[in-house]
C-alpha cells in the first residue's frame, strides 16, 4: 500500500492542440467531475499529450471512449475541462496508463484562432460592427429584454426547420453544394455586390427620410388588411363557383380547336386590312392619321360648343316644316326629271319639237273610258274648282309599298297619274 498507485487511475489522451488546458482542469463524464488534468506535454509530432487522473468510480475506461476539450465560457483561460464519452461496456478495458488516440479526441477552436484568419481590414470592420451594436443597444436594454421573450419559440422553430433540412441527406448535400457554387459566383461579382449594397444603403436612407409617411402607412395597414380579408373570404366562394363554370365549360370548349383552325386563314387574310388600319391610325407626316385627328378633337369641341347647340335648336324648330315638305319629295323629283323633257326642243328620237304643256285638255268619260276634249275655258277651271284634290306625292304614280301618296285631310288618294 505504501508503494502502490492507490485508488487513482491514469489514462493519456492525445489532442491535436491542448485547447489552453492547464494542470488541475476538471475531467467530467455526463457533467459530473470524475478527475483532473494531471499533466500536459508535447509528443514528437507536436501534439498535446494530456494525462488524465480519474477517480476509482470512473475507472477503467473502455475502448471506444472519446475525449473532448470543452469550455464553460469564452472568457478566461482556466475554464476548460475534458469531457469523456464512455465507450460500450462490452468493449475491452483501457489499462492503467493506457492511451486514447488522436482519432478519438477533439479540441475546440478558440475565438482567437478565428480572429487570426481575418485580415486587418476585416478585423476593423468587425470592430465597427461590434461598436455599432453597442451603440444600437445602448439605452434599449428593456426593449431588448422584451424581445428575448420571443427567442425560445424562434429557436424551437429553427430546430424543427434544421431537423427537416437534415431529414434527407442527399438533398441537403446537393443544397450545400449549390450554395457553395452560388457563393463562388457572388465572390466573382463582389464589385457589383458592393455597388448593390451601396445602392441599398441609399435606398434605406431615402426610406428613412420618409419615416412619417411610412409610419402613417403602417397605421393604415391593419385596417386595409381587415378589409382585404373580407374580400379574400368572398373571393373563395367566387372561386368555388368559378370551378363549376370551368367544369361545365370543358366539354363545350373542345370545339374551339376546330374554330381556331378555321379562324387561322381569316387571320392570315386579314393581315392587309390590319396593316391598312395601322396606317390609318398612325402615318408619317402631319395631319394625316387618326391619332392626330383625335388630338384635335378637344379643340373642335371648344369651337363647336356654341355653334352645335344653336344648330340643334334650329333643326328642332324647323322639324315640322321639314316633315311637311318631305311629303312632296315625289312631286319635286318628278318635276326635276320630267319637266325638262316636256319643255325640251327635241323629243326622245332626236326630232325637233316645240311642246307646250296644256293643263287638263281632256276629261275621262266614266262610261266608256274615252277621253273627251274640254273647251279651253274649262281647262284651268278644273284646278280652280278642286276637281283634282291630289295628296302630297300624288303627282307621281303611287309607290308599290304605299309610302306615297301621303294621306292628309281633304285630299283624294286616287287622284294621281296612272
């Protein structure tokens, strides 16, 4: 008992780096302290050889045990510890003074190592970001504490999202590969990306200058969304009815294929017409197309705004006279077409003839239908005594459709030439 090792159990773990371990750091299993770091040294390959002294309750470790250097926080040096993940119980035991190889150990990456990878410009930028965060959160601790209440649900949702992303390793690997290609393409266009960020900064500044209008917009947005919600709810029923219309229309639209096939030649033949119509609408030069005519319509309206109403009132007032004269259209037409023939010096055969119209030279005997010569004294008396009470339009033969002569009071429709 005097020269033995007592109840301690030592094992050596080889790490790529010591992770700032010092003598006396704890060794933990499942969060419980089971030993301490007894010694830290280097081997021939410049690797950290850490000698761990374990209590009797944690000894011996078995093959498959892994060792990891962990930190309690980012600040301080003597805050590291070695965490052991014990191997299976049916594995072989590691003898006292045995070794855990470098393939079964893991060391943390210190934040200093991360910062050492940055160039001076990047470090200054990171410092400005940290200082800007300090300025931003200065005096807003209460608001920041209020926002932290929403952090656990966000982390929980992020955890579920991460599990869904990792559910399919093949798709996730492809996603990571494609993301790498995208980042490479962005790196090649870093100048354009820098300009984009600068323009975005200018845009954000312009939006900030309009903060009053933006605040007003955000105040009106809830009411707008509530009204829009009602519209969208009604739209849902409309879409349901539209589904019925589409289902009913499907059988009837099958013939549209034939219609469009027949319509194609018509469209082909209508190209010249459409081309001419395009020329009518727009042509080179001044005052020669429909667009310029339309542009002058306002001026025409101003010029005719007083003339046209007067003309309309004049037409309205003269409508009764026009209607009365319109009845004598057949008489006027007959006079224009026949009077020149009656009073002309040549007949239809080209013979010279002097003709003078005589009013009512004969009368018709109703018994035998023969013409009887009237004395000259009675030829004009027939008109004066109202023997022929012709209706308007009665100077010509009656129209087959009955549109003339016009029946007016105190006229004889039958008093017209046969």
